[in-house]
C-alpha cells in the first residue's frame, strides 16, 4: 500500500492493509479488495506475474464501474461477467474450471447476443 487503507477478503479471511503493507495473493486464491473509506483515496501498487491480459480486464472492469454500469457494490452484472470470463480468464473459486468455462461460453454467448460485450473500446486500447 502506498496511501490509505484497504480491506482485503482473502479465502474468507478479512485483512486490513495500511500504507507500507504488502500482501501476496497466490494463483487461484479467492480475493476481493475495497477501500474502507468513503472520503480518502487509497493508492496501491499491484504486480501480476504472469500478467497475461489482466491490465485490459482491469481497465474494462473499472471502466464499467466508473460509468455506473455495475451493481451498487461496483461489480458488473452476472451476464456482463459471463460475457468477459473466457476472454480475460476470470473465474471464481469453487465450481470446477471446465464447468465454468462451458457455462461462460454458453451464457457469455447469450449475453453478447443481448448487448453485453467482452471488450469496450472506450475503456482501453488493445
């Protein structure tokens, strides 16, 4: 953390990070972070190894959030996630990966038919 505070849910355990803290999240660990302050900006440095297409996914995710195209908690709708899952290799902990890939292919295809996209040019450049 560079500045501010974050709350990180990591495999069901909650951790609070403050400026100067470091946290390693291993591949496949269920995680979610949020700024616990409504008035103070949190700044952090995140490194992904290997990065793959994580940068574009995050640009898309936060682009949707910044434009209010998400649920009140800032996460995209289920169908939006299905439209993006296989493109950015984002999956949840729990269900077997082959099942998730199959469901996201089927439901993602449906989502794209009704207007959801896996990539929005306004949020990033490839």
